[in-house]
C-alpha cells in the first residue's frame, strides 16, 4: 500500500492570474478607456458648468464606450470590439454604483458626526424640545429600545428559523416545497404590511396597547426568511461524505447531525443570524404602528411606548428644525455603525479558520 507523505501546498495553475498574461497593447487600451473619458468629462463640466450627473451620462459614458471600442480594435482587432464594449459598460455602472454608495456614506458621516458626543449615546429626550440645542439629549433610550425589541424578536425567530432550515435539508417531508414557497413570499413581504397585520390583530382588537413586545412580533416575519434560507444553504454546503462517514461508523442520524453536520455548518448559521439581525434593525414602519415613539427610557417591553433608533429618526426628521434634523442624522449614523458591525462580523465568521493564519505559519 502506498501512502502520501508530501503534504505541501498544491501549486497554483498558471492560468490562475490571467491579468498577468495581458499584452502591453491590452493594458494600454484599458488605461485609455479609463483616463481619456475622465479627462474629457472633468474638462467639460468645469468649462460649461454642466450638472455632474448630466455630464456623466451625456459625456463620460458615450466617450468611454467609443474610446474602449477603439482601444479594443487596436489591441485585438475586430474580436476585441465587443469585449471592450462590455468591459466599458460594466466598468461604468460599477463605478456609478460605487460613487453613489460612497456619496451616501460620506453625507451620512459628515452630517451625523456633528450631533455625536459622549452624552448623545446615553441620554434620553425627556424635557427636550425639537429646537433644543444638541448639548442636551441623545439616543440612549432609543439604543436600549432597539436592543430590547430586536433581541426579543431574535429569541423567538432564531430557533424557529434554524429548525426550519434543518427540516428543509435533513428530512424528506412532503411539505418542504410549500415551506420554501412561504419563505420566498415572506422574503418579499413589505415591512408595513407586517406592521399593519400585528397592529390590527393585537392593538385594534384590544389585546394590548402600544408596547415593545408587539413590535418584536411584527419583526418576526421579516427576520425569519433570511435566517431560514441562509441556514438551509449552509447545511447544504456540508459535504455529504461527512454525514455518510458518521453513519458508516454506526452513529444514528440524529447524532451524526448534532456532532458532524451542525458543527460543520456553524459559521454559516452564525452568519445567518447576524444577517437576520441586520435585516430588521433599521425597520421603521412596523415599529411606528406597534410601539409608537417614546421620549423617555422604557425598559418594559410589556407596557407603554418604547423608543427605537428608526422611530427616533422619523420623529425628529419630520419636525423641520435644524437641531431636530441633526439629531436624526446622528441616529442614522449610529444605525449605520451597528449594521456595519453586524455585516463585518458575518463576513469574518463566514471565513474558514485557515484564512486567518499567516502565510508563513505551518
């Protein structure tokens, strides 16, 4: 019997880095399709005073297409025209979306940072008017309310969603198709519809008054499909050989799932949970209909209105005063920071452990 003793890393194929095989003419064509339209576009808007967006569509995009097609013809003759055209259009729309995203983030950071201070994170809005200076008041009560409402919703939703994902992957039930269809329908459910449903069933009917737990119930159908579907896909990515190996060693199906399949899909399930939290942390309509807007600190989810960051933003942005709008910008920046933390954590958790090791460490 022959044993494999050489465990050194497999050499990467030579075609793994195709950009290194580009000719000088192709590289020159790529640079020309980027810098020539940019120079003409900046010159045009500076001389004529044309609006940025109008110049982008009327000058930059047509010039980039023409330059890319010409450069592609020079580099690869007729074969390179279509490739260059597709490249130019893809590059333009990618840059366009990136510019829009960066402009939104920059506007949010620039406007929201003016309201941020240490007291902004722990004070509430008792005795604060819409035109009160930013030296007083904050979003402390809204942060607490957001954590409580989203936390209660997560406690209810996460076990149900994970169980749904397990049912869809580990069983052969006849209702799997129906459940998948319902999850897809719930994924496209407008948040205001979920809020109206809970509002009519619990508040209008007299079951309860405006309260935090009603808002948690309204967030369940918004979080459930995200966590369930990502959990299902994570479980499906577990190699079938692991299951079969555990079963071949005599382990029952439930034990093979708990000790082999579930640990292998742990990072994907944690990612599903974080994505579900990020999905609902900024919802406004369901909470406006079920929790209202509170100005003081309320940690009781069973009684009375409770403030959250989305409803805090809505309350102040509709007032019209400069200080109120600044408070809304500050709360929006806090939400963006929380969502960014969740997405970053999901990204880090979803990576295999080996990717965090240093290349020189063996």
